[in-house]
C-alpha cells in the first residue's frame, strides 16, 4: 500500500503568505526541486484527501483558476481520471493563457482524456464532490466577476467541498473573507501552514485541515521563521504537587467585581480559579450582596468592599487579582481599578476593567489583558470590523500600547507578548458563544498565576485549558446550550492530567 503523504497532525509553525512563497522559491531555485514536481505532489496529496474524506464519491467537479493553484487542480483531475472517476473541470482562465507548470499540468490532463468547460459552473447538480483550485495564497483583493460567481456556485452546492491549499477568497494572512470565500468541508495545505487558516473566518471556511509537506527537505521548512505558533492541543504546564504541600503554596486569588445585577460574573471567575487549583480565593464586591455571593460555594471568601481602604486590606493578603467580571463603570469601579493598578500585584483585566482602561490608558508589564473584539476596538480606538480585518496585527498593537500579555478572544484566540511569537489556539467550539465564558477564562488565568506559572505560560495554558474543557463538555452533551459553569468539572479533570 502506498504510504500516505498527508496528515491531520499539523505542525505548530505558521507563516504569512509571502513567507510560504519564499519557501517555495528556495526549494525550486536553491535546492533544485522542479516546480512541476511540487505541483504533482500537491495534486496527489489533494486527491488522497478527497478519496479519504469521500471514499464513495464517483463524480467530481474541479474549478480551476489560472495560477499554480489551478495547476494543482488539473493534477487532481488527472488522478481522478486515472481512478476511473467521472471528472469535469471548469476553467475560469482560458487554458491558452496558462503558463509554466500549470500549462503542463493542464496538457497532461487533456492528454489523459480530460474534459473541461470555460467559465464558472451554472450549477453543480449531479456531482458529489467539488474541488476548489481557484486562488492560492497570493490573493490580495476582493473577489469579483466570474471568480465570485464560481465561489457562490460552490457555496450553494450540497455535496462535499475540498479546498486546495486555502479556501479561495480567504485572506491567507488574516483569515478574513475578501468579498466572498469558499466554505470547504476539508482543506489540504502545503509546505507551510498559513496563519489565516486558524483565526477569524478561517476555521469556518476551512473545515477539517490536512497538511502535506510535499516531501521537501527540512531546510525548506526552516528557511523562514514562523510568524505564529499553532496551539492545537492542551498541555498541562503545572508541576506535580509535593506531598507536604499546603494551601499557602498555591496562592490567593482576589476577584474584584460583581456590581449590582452582575454578581454571577465574579462568582464564576472565583470558582474557575478554585477549580484550576488556587489555594485560596476571595471576592471583593458590593456590600449589599457579599453575604450571599458564596452561598453555594462556601470555599470562596466573599467581602463587601465600598472603599479603596477596604480593598487595600484585601490586596495585602493576595497574590494575584482579576478585575472586571460584572464590574460596571461606576465611580466605585473606577476607584477600585485605580487602586488595583497601583498595587503592584499580578493582574488579569477583563470586561469593564478593559473598557475603563481604554478611557485612561496605561502600560504595565505584570498583567494579562483579555479583550474580545469589541473591547479590543475600544482599547485601540477603532471599529470592531478593523480588529477582525487583521487579528494578528490588532493583538500586537494592543500589547505594544498596554504592555504585558494580550489575549484576543474569539474564533482562533490569539496570545502575544513582547519578544514572544504570537500563539493561536485552534481548540474550542461554537457552543462557547454564551454568557460567562470570558469570566471563567479570567478565573483560570488567575488560578494558574497563583500556582506560580509565568505570565506567558499561564496565558498559553489557560486559553487551551478553557477551550479544551469546553470541547470536552460539548462532546458529552452537545454544543447548543453549553453554559460557562458546565466547564467547571472538566477544568478540574484537565489540570490533574
């Protein structure tokens, strides 16, 4: 049996499109690997994914553009012919305008008896799988004309969709949609994984991602430094506990928040910190509801705090603070935030603490900021749409402006710090789109910091732990209806693995 040349086990090195093009050029010009050989390997890899994903499919439509991505499509078509499948190519660029390796791939397809139509498909009824080989990683403009018509036809298709290298219309660097983009069930990416596949709209467009290095030497893969790191599995960075350990060894977390009507946020952050393993957990909240905030979790100490003097007394006994869950933007909140920021404690800022920070910016090294796109936009004084246009750039700008660690939440959560390569977490699921998930993440981060992890390690482990717990909870009972508190038992199990 022929050895597989593709895998769903993905390398953790991610690149920008220009870097991948430089890697291709290095393989061809410096190492002497013919471009046609790389194209043939790419087409073979894509055909292997097609056969693995849709083993019973007998009729295939392949939509080819005019560059090397289109050439890959013609190679897929030839392999489908060799396998005695019914194949129809829709050429969006006249074959006589193809050049170089793509032209040779087209001629090999025609020589094998292949048929093609010029222009986008008017409909794709009768096919079982469509292969998207329209654009590669070089797309830098909005999709229009016949290309847009072809993508829309693919997206109206009811069968399986395979994207070659990247879904056409998806920004390779940003994960944003350039007008319209193919919504694939599977994507096979070559040599260097593109960072845009894993954040913003990337996960929704790519489906299951496969990887093929096209058998290039390791020197090609190391030719460019990664622009980002993929975190696609949960790794426990906490050391085993000593037999003589006591609660004082694992820190004291203080949650500051829970104004009137929003007590649940502070309560969830506190329990998440405790379930992560913090030795002690306290809440500083409004006096009116302090007495009952811990009624069903007596291990949490709840304190009524109305003045900065009362807060300073609690700060003196704690090692790490999360401020913002259910916080509001009242005078009470503003005075408490100022006191906490002046305390010198390790901090995690979330929710309204971030909104208040945006109004009065300051820069610190010893904190983790956890904005969602809307909060990120306020921190940078722009529109949410601008954040989502390039999440990698946005998270770096926030970190540069405010210091410390920035976690930009959302599909493909990003984590960055000064002198660190940005990490992107591919764990998590749409069930996390419910209230309180951010509060739980903040509590997890504080719980890890309290146990002695460095800020970047705590951010990395915390984001992945949060997402992995949500995945485990969704696997048990489904995504719809997933609540933030459903993560609690899974958090405890995962930190003990």
